[in-house]
């Protein structure tokens, strides 16, 4: 089985673009993205220039019973540590880039439990993909991009009491009147048992922590970047991205740009090699007309 995916994985490793080059100045501005976290009002599916974004500081799309639309159990009672603050998407030179602004780095402690930041999920015209945020979620390599084919390809990562993982309660939410909490948020992680053949490549990841003041000190900034070619799309598709904390107490989702279809680098090389072969053959057969313009 290894030989079946070794070549694509090798090519992906060789051809993977570098990370987006996240640079944060002394005022907390993310230079390469041209944004400053916590400087814009909340809003969903905002499109401005080359950026698509959702901003939901101190807001959860789910109206939790007794809590309302704050990351449960409420921002004054610890919910802030699960607060997904902002999510940005863009495509530059066929490279898909995602930027998450969230409350805590990698994991946080609450009521004796360790809660992990979940994996990144992408939907492109009905096709689903997952990017592994951290090895702790399911033992997979950080940055690994998987095609998701079945519900068994994903799993929840927080099942202890006090989380909303097992809740089937219908609650008011931004995504429809009949969705349960797991429907809205889940899944949280790519399953460690996913078929290795569904591995498409690896995203570059970079991150930083910055103190934006008060409850927004310790804010974690996490970037994923990868070539859209890795997804193997047959047609251009509209991108939607979503990420949540493993406890299910907040989720953030953003509609994004259209992922283009471009020839895979390996195909370009083969076409170039084929063209060279034809050219040389042509010269031998027709030396007088040996010019290609
Ligand atoms: Ca916040
Ligand atoms: Ca939030
Ligand atoms: Ca925060």
C-alpha cells in the first residue's frame, strides 16, 4: 500500500509552496494578510478584495441553553478560552491560505479536562477535505491533507461530561432550525484510521501568539497554506472552511474564494517532456523545417 501513495506524497513534499510568510509587527498587525485582529466588527462571510472572512469575537453561532450566543459556558465564565475569534481565506497564485485567530494555542485546560483545537475542514462543492491541525488530535501528521469519503473518516475528540459532544438537543443556530450541535460543529478531527490512500499532501503551517489586551491576551494565530492542485479538483469549486474546539463550544465557518483547476506540476513536466520529444523527432525527420514558433 505504501508504494501507491509514496510518489504523490514525495511530489507534494518537493513541490509544496512555502508558508504564507506570516509576520506580526509590534502592534499585532498581521503584515502579510493586511489585517489586525479585533479591529473589525463581527460579521459572517465577509468578502473584501482578495479576502473572505468571518469575525465572531465573543460569539458562537449556536444559542446554547442558558448561555446564549457566546462560547459556552459564557465569556465571563470561561467560554472565552474556546472562542474562535476570526477566520480568513484567500488564494494567491493557486495557493490556498487559511488564517485562524483563536483564544488559546493548541489546547486549553477546563474543569480538569484538556480540550484541543480541532482540525480544519474544507468543503468544495460537496467534496470534503480535512487538514490535520495537530498530531494530538488523532495521531496523524500535522498539516496532512486528506480527502474525506465517508463519515468514518472523521471523529469527535472531546467526549467527557460537560462538553456538547454528545448533545442531540435542537438549539437555535445560524445554520438552520433543525441542526443538532454535532451537526453544526462536527466533526472535529480527521480519524486516525483514515485510509492512507486518501492523503493528498501536506499544508505548510505557521503560528504565533500575541497579547491583544484583556481577555484577548494569549491569542493564537495559525496559518495553513497549500497548493490547490493537491485537491485534484476536476472543476473549479467554491471553498468553505470550518474549524472548532474539540468540546464543541464554538465553531467558525467562512465561505471563501473559488479554487481553480490548474494542471498538476507533474502533468506540466510530462507535457514539456513530450513536447521536447516531438521537437527532437521532428528535427530528425524534417531537418529543413526544424523551427517551432
Ligand atoms: Ca474573544
Ligand atoms: Ca467565536
Ligand atoms: Ca480571546
